[in-house]
C-alpha cells in the first residue's frame, strides 16, 4: 500500500507540474494573416489568436502583440493596403508594450508584405513606426511618416535587436538621430530604398541611416535624406571593437548635410562596386562644409573604397573635399576607384593608393607613390541614371580612360585580393569594353560591356 500511495502521489505531482493551471500554451511558428487595416490591439495576448478589440479582426498591431506574448518565431503576412497607426503614445519616452504608439517587436518575428509599393505602414507622424528589440526580418513593405523626439523615426533597432530589411522602402520619417533607421543593434539592408527622410527639420546624425553596431547594405539606394552629419549614412562603432559598415552594389546620392553629405563614418569598413554621387556638404547657412560625398573620421580601422565611383559631389562656398574628406591622422584606402567632377576638389587628407585609381583633382590629398593611378584625367562619366540593375549608376562614355584600365590579375578587392566578377549592376567583370579582343576590368562601379 505504501508503495502504491507513493506512485499515485508522484503521478499527481507530475500532472501538476506538467499542466500548471495559470499558464496558457501559445502556438509557436505559426503564420498570422492580417485581415484588417484597423489599428486595434489584441484582445487577449497569449491565447494564440490574432483577434483585436473591439472589431475581432486580425490587425497588424494585434498580430505583433500575439507574437510577443507567445515568445516569437512567428510570421505575419501583411496584404496590400495602407496600415495607418492611430494609437498615439501620450508621452515620450515611448511605452514598449505595443498597445499604443509605435509597433514594439519584443520577440523574434518575420513580417512579409505583398510588395513595397502596395503594402504601406504609416506612422501618421504620431510616433515612430517600429521599435525592434529582437531578431526581426521585414520584407516587401513601405515604412513612412514616423515622427519622434527620440531616435529612429521609421525603425529603431535596440541593443539586443537585429534588423534584416529586404525589398522595402523607408521614407519621410523624422527623428533626432537616424530619421529613417536607427541601429543600436545589427542592421542588414538588401534591395531596398531609404530616401526622403528628415529634410524638413534635419536630424543631428544620420538622415537616412544611423548605425552604431555595424551594418551590411547591398543593392540599396540611400538618397534625398539630410542631417547635420551624414545626410545619407552616419556610422560609428559604439562598442569600440571593430563593428564596421559595408556598402556593396549600392548608391548613395542626393543627400545633404553640414559634414559628410553622403556618408559620415567614425568606423572602418568599405564600399564595393558602389556609387556615391550628387551629395552636398554645408546644408543650411554658415560654415564651409567638408566631405560632400564622404567624411571619413574612422579611428580603429581604415575605410576602403573598392571599384567605386565617387563623383559630382559638392561642398558649400569655401568648403573642402567635394569627394572624400579624411580627418587628420586618419587614412583611407583607394583601389580601382574613380574620383572625379567633385567640387571644389576630389579629396583632402591622407590616402593609401592600392592601384588603378583615376583621380582628376587631387588638390589637398596626400598619397603614396602608385604609377598605375591616373591623375588629372576626367573619367568621362555620364549622369546618374538607371543603366540596369537594382540601383542607378554613372555609365562610362566609350572614350573614357577608365575602360579596360585594370589587368585581370588586378581586378580584385579586399585585403585578400578576392577576384571581382561583376560590377554594381551585376554585369560580368572583366569585359572587353574597348573592343580590342582582350577582356580587362574598368575603373569604378560600372563595367562597360
């Protein structure tokens, strides 16, 4: 009897432990399909049902709240439509439960829209649009009209968060720093556009994008943003451990700032097969402006430019380095890169030439000796335009000295001299651009086919 009683009690204890009465098991790895553009919170977060209050619809806010309550790992499918956020956060700093104000992503999430031109999440200038605390993947949406007196108008990525943004648009947002996107965590952007952010009341740093913990940006256009520093991108290494920014097959154009019209960087990294064009330093009145295209103040590592085109960038009257400004005691590396048509000159500061560059006006620059680099010659670039591929480029005129200037053995990039097999558009390198029957690589981001 004693043995039987012990067994019964043990089984009862197991049942109690296995099924506590006060915990509801939420589904994991499910798909919530939003069926309403209303901005209503979830009626009962944690019950596994995306059902808002009072309409009992599956709204975007309700789906995110249900994902948060269930521990995350779910997918939200967002059909075509405009999703206006109407639950204004009464005060800042913002609450972080997702019930009001911005959409707080507190658990891992995948959000898929129906298309960046047809699925729109609109902050209605009531708050920022999204606040990302965990690993979050967002694709095929437009995020717009976020407004905050804090950081991150469109999307804020918190310290433990990681954002992967694909095939999306971030536009017309305002914040103190990072009007489009503020990255206090990791940021990956692919095939997207970050444009027209904070050009009314300029942000302090990073009109389009502010990154503090590294970023990888590919096949993306960052344009028509403005800030005090880094109109397009402002980057620094908050952890001071070599968290860099990488710009690959992308275009940074028509951004404005007092310093670093296109990019202002305090950290290392590189541009590869990318175009930086038509940016302007010296936004507003007063001052002189430096670094129309790029202001490089990287400390831990050198910033490098591989097969890139930096052209037609400007500074204000009396400004310096329309193309690239490198701060004193720093250094930038140039390889297979064009610097041309920048006003008042192409560069200022110390540079290391890693072969086969074309620089028209090197006034103010300090270089090592490099016989393969051409000076005082225009690249004969055409205007920034759609020439195929996901981002605009500056094509080479058929008479350009940049065509077939690089031997195949030197058509490489990076410290390991990796082979370069395509240009910014995805067209093959090397190619026979001058028609002499020998394929070589062109200088810059564009390879004439």
